[in-house]
């Protein structure tokens, strides 16, 4: 049986793009997903097993009956606001279920783990751009659960000879080329770019602009947007790094420059020809003025470079995906 890469949460947004990239690079893909937030329509690449990380028996069977070389872990709850109102859900799913996954990997001799982490582990920035040595002081349960897993990975590496890469994403955006059948699809949708495009398509669904008094050039907050296909390629490079004997490490994944909300809205209007409907709303608690990452370590050590860094390219790919989801026009 050929060696496989197990993608926990591989039917989700980033996981499905990683599955596409891995298959294109010649890897055997095994997707493990409970489809609670992932999509059956995204199960297009490799083999699939429907299962839940809370089910230790199913996990053990999957590892015992397959030749798994490495694990890529995308499965997590990821709504910041929900993590504040229901932290138990986040600690159970993001931390306890990750422990199940890591124990199953350890028990079956799988030593390589690539973890989907986040810049939310840093909390409020003390300096910009954010580097991997920035203090990690997350300000919400979502970020704290991701940091807990980073610590868990370090402890497993020390005790059980596992190795890992924690990939700290900034704002994933965009979609794979048209025809691949995958893109950004969250229910509910909370990310700026798809919300802006949906507000362009339907003025009855205006985008809420949270805060217009940030200490930025135009008063709206600034974020670092990274194309999801660039993120997917970083996972392959991290895998190859570990397989070649590279040391366990954390890597930022971002473009290294920020765009304000108003700049994104202007870009959406340019790409679509339809200015998004917008309504202003108060700031959300804890939102920093600017979040921009320094991905120099990933570039130097993994050989990674974002090649889809232009905002118009990112928004354009997301627009193609949104258009592909529209119902076909009625005949006659």
C-alpha cells in the first residue's frame, strides 16, 4: 500500500485546497472529516473516510488499516465570537480531539504532523510585522486553543520523537482555479472578501464595516491576506521539510503587507464592477488596528514564496468562485 498523507478536516476550505495541491504533487491523499463544517462537494481528491476525531476507535482503525506517512491537521472550530460564548465547544473540539489524533498517530508510528495554527496566538501586536518570536498572548478562546495545541506538539515532540510544523496563518482568502470545484464556503460566512463579493451581488445583504476610527490611513483596520493556494503549497513544503529531517518549528504564512477594509472593498468594486453595499457598525472588542506578518522564516527555511500576493488576483479568484455558485439562469 502506498504511503498516504492523512488530512484531518480535509473537506474544509484550506484542507480541500491542500488535498488538491498534494494530489497534484503526486502524494496519496486520505481525507478524514466528519462533514460538520466541511462539504461533501469538496471530497474530490484522494480517498475519504467519514469520521470524527472524538471517536478514538475509528481513528485507531484508520491508522491501523492505512500506511500513513504524515498528518495534516485542519479540523477545528474557528469562529472567534463563538469561542467567547461557547469556550467548552472549542476546548473539546480543538484541544481534546487533537489529543486523540496525536495519540493515534503516536500509537501507530506516525511521526510527522503539520498543524493549521493561526496568527491569533499572538494576541495584540507589540510590534509589526509579527515574527515567530513575538510573545504569544491570545485574547480569545479560539486563539488560546490553537496555542494549547502548539504546546502539545512541542511536548509530544520531546517525549515521543514526533516532529511538527505549526503554520500560523494570517487571513486566508481566494480560491483555486475555476473548474476545481472548491473555494471559500463557510456557514455562516464571516470573512471579509466573500462578504464583500456577496454584498456586490446582492445589495440587500450589505457588508457590515466594523469600525471607522482605527489608527490607519483610512480609518478601517488593516489585515494581511494570503491566497489559499499559497497556503496549500506551504503545507507541501513543510511536509518535505520534515521528511528530509528538518527540525520542528513554527512558521508564519502571510504576504507581509496589509490592506485596509476600505481597500478590499474598493478592490471588490473594481473586480466585480458592482460596488458592495456597506453599512457601518461599531468596532468589535479586541480588534487591533493592524495585523501584518513577517514570513521570512518560511521563505528562508522552507523555500516558500507567495506567488498570488496581489490583492486583485486574490479577490478575482474569489469572485470566480462566487459566480460559480450562482444558480443557472432560468430558461425562457
